């Protein structure tokens, strides 16, 4: 890790876009969804901040955050145990009588006193529905060099199929950017544009004092979303710059995209693109290396530590402590932590949550367009 970056503090919104994956957030939030065999989604933004020397990071939780607190603990794995700053988990404001916050304006409005008490010049904000190895130091440098009031990160990609098919916009909002000579000239909310677009990554750098002023005004007016209700309305008044991210991006916007993004990492090219940069840290679980018992057949899998494989596993992602018994067949599956597949079971296109038990002889098959999901702690 690099030295402390005293010019910026980090804010992470772990509940944003929970509604996109209701199956996975029944007992957790978006930030603590398991990803890539041994990580949680928050590990990527939190590690990226730590790697760039941001040593004051606050996580603004809303609900279902007990699993996240257990995962983050004191922040030691991310080198965020500090006497001043470090990792702070900020729960919902208990004194507020209205409903829990919805957007970033609502969330930041609850911590304005906290923001006023900090010393850093810049605030770096990020959501956790994206897995990327992000260089925040480069983005902060670009923000300073351009003289921007606000810098918004984006990547070039096509809009996901789920977004294009959703006609109700009931599951939150997203946005694309029009960028000319580096400056954002328009923010388009919930477009249905075909082809490659400048897709906002929900990562921002903004001057702390400016952020306080913007949020204070917007919060008093009952506004909710930072991009839609604040930045879009001031696009002619503020110098809003776009920051193009060319690295690997895994974006979770549905249970299908969660399945697909995990499966993409079975390709070494994609795996290297995500992890070849700065290290990604996660909670340590002391366990034995994965054991392949004599007679096991394994092809193209990602398996974390603690797994025991006696049967057949192909094109699958196995999290810590998964056990596949002799005679069992697992193909095109994601098996989360401590899943047990008993003898003779046959699984294909399936996502099992933590501590799931598949009984002996059971056959369970989804499809590549509709993977089957089994909830946490269930036995089938």
C-alpha cells in the first residue's frame, strides 16, 4: 500500500442498487454480495481507495448491514485501522423521523456535520455495484489538473440488456454522459440508447466545501439523487469533467449479470485484467488449500481455499469451504461459501447462496438465460 493521501476522504454507498438483485440482498446489502470466489463487492472500491492512499473512508449503510460489519470488522485487511480517520461505518441517522434515505443527497444530508468536521480538500464517492481495480489517485490528479468542480468517472460500453428491457424504471436510475473535450455537457437519465455509450460508474471526485454547499441546498429542498437533482441542474454553472476509465469493469445490475460477470472471470484474460493491477484485499479466513480427492474431475473452475472436491466440476466458481461429494456433477454453477453437494447430485446453471445443502441424488438445472437460485441456509 502507498502512503496516506491526506487530500481526499472516501465515502462508499453500500446499499445503492440493492433493488436490482433482490434475491441476493435478502439477508445482506449490495456491498457484501460474494464475488469472484473469495471477495465481496465492496472489496474492490475499498481496496482501490486504500491502494491510492485514502486513509479516511466512511461507509454509509442503510439496512441489512450486519454481514458487512462482520466482513469489514476494524478494516485491518485494508490497512484502515487508524487513530484518526481509518474505516468508519455510519449507520442510519437514528434521530431522523422520515424514511430511510434513497439517494446520495438524502444520505449525505444526514452527515453534513461530519463532512464539516473533516480536513481533507476532496471527497471521493463510490457505489458498490461495480467490481473494478480503480486508480483513484489518477482520477484525483486529473480532477485537480482540469480545475473541475466535479469529476465523474465513466466507461465506454453498451447498456446492459436488463436496463434496455426495463420499461418502468422502478428499480432505480442510471445515467450516461455526453462529453466534449473532457467536459460533461449533458447527463442523460435512464436512456435506452443502443450501441456504446459513456456509462456513468457512480464514482465522483468533488471539493468537500462545494459538496457541503450543494448537499445542504438540495437536502433542504427534498431532492434525492446527486446526478439527477443536483449536477444536471447545474451543468451550465459548474465545471463538470468526465474521467474515462479504460480498465476492466464488472457491473452488477441483475441476478443474470451477477452470474455472467462471475463466469467471465473463468477466462484468464478477464481475470488478469481485473486483478493484475494493485492488489484487492478481503477478509482473511484461515483454511486449508482446496483438496482434489482421487477420482475428482475438474475443468475450468475458480475455487477458493477450503474446498473439497471428489466429484465432477466444470466451468464453475466455488467459494470458500464448498464440498462436492463423490459422484456429484456440477457444471456452469456458482456455489457460495460452505455449500455442500452430496453424492449423486447433478447441478447445472445454478447459484447457491451460503450454507446451502444439495441432498444426495437431486437434479437441479437452470438455463444460461435464467440461472436457478437457492437462498442462504436452505436444504434441497
